[in-house]
């Protein structure tokens, strides 16, 4: 197996993930996963597709991620890893799909409208 490349997106975060056979190291923007995502829930989100399919120590994963916040980046990486795991073995799709890991979350920030304070918030109305 050669290097597999997939892309994951969430809000404005874009993750390019490269997986090759290896020992299970995950490098995100040239940092270790524990350095980049310091909280356990974010590390869990990134590892979720590998844990569910039993591939925690099968791949060396390199990630380039930019845009958005850390939660959006973690979820973008999760989507890309899910796509890689399914590309390797299509039977993994049956495990990941019910958990919602194969679905691109389409929710984006609504744009601000003119004449308003934010997307939906209006300026205070004065009757008199």
C-alpha cells in the first residue's frame, strides 16, 4: 500500500490527510497530536475513525490543516481519516456511517446583512 491522500472539511477548516503503513504516529502541522490538540475530547474526535475500525497502530498519519478553529479542524481531520479507512476497506463504511462519520457537515456561518448588527440581530428599534 502506498500513501493515501484524502481531504476533509468542516465550516472553514480544511484538512489534507496522508496515511501510510506504519506504527500509529499522528503528526498535525509538523506537531504531535498531543501537542496540537491539548484536550482529550479533541484527541478522541481525531482518533475516532481509527478506534472504531481497530486501526489505531496501522498507519503513520500526516495532516496539513488550516482555517477555522480547533474544533472545526479536529472534525475536518476526522472526516478525512474516515474516508481513508473506507478507501482501504469498504466494509468499514458499515461501521462508520451509523455514527455519522462519513457525512460532511454542511452547516456554515450565515453572512451578515446590511442594515443589521449581525446575521439576524437587528439594530434597536425606537418608536419615538
